[in-house]
C-alpha cells in the first residue's frame, strides 16, 4: 500500500509560500509559509501534519491491539507534539515526538498501559520517525 501527498513551493523561503495536496483530497491546496512554520502564523506546517499522522496512526494501532485482546475502547484520544529545533547544526531537525494519550476502556489500567507501550513502539509512524518518541497516558 502506498499513499502520497504533494507539496508545491513558490518563491523565497521567507516571502514565498506553498500548498499541500493529498492523494485522498483531504488536503487540497492547504497553504503553508515560513511564518506558519517558524513564527506561529495562522495555517499549517509540516510538523503539525506529522503530529496529526502520528496521533492518528497511534490511536488506530492501540485500538487494533486492544481489539486483539477482546477489549473495545470507548475512546482513545492521542495528541502527538513534534519538536523542531531550528538551531541544529546543518539545518532544522525534528528532535522528539511526544504522545499524550487518554484511554477510556472496560479493562484494568495495567493492561491498557501494557498495550499503550506496545502501540508506541509498534505504530508505523513511530517507527518512521527518527526521533525520540515519548508518551504520557491517562486511563479514564
């Protein structure tokens, strides 16, 4: 299975801008700029999109692991914060991905923690990231 997205950038780094489009059409001419990435401007940026991909992948993978154990989660909320260090020698570098996870499910906390840790290590996007992936878990 392969999926793709396309970025088109026009102009210089600080004055230019780009658009993002995804194969599915979920992203359609989604704009991004230097300001949206490095200055908190309104709009998206690659790190935010990686965070969304990571959070979505993690939640699905944890659900799969739980389902494999006969546990149907009522809800899994995952937030992935991607930390970009713009001062890294050689150019900006993603240093960490931190997951904050809230799980509501009909099982004991120990089992949820065990499966949550397996999902953190096994989620395909976690594997893709060449960064330290950390996590906080709240069992509701």
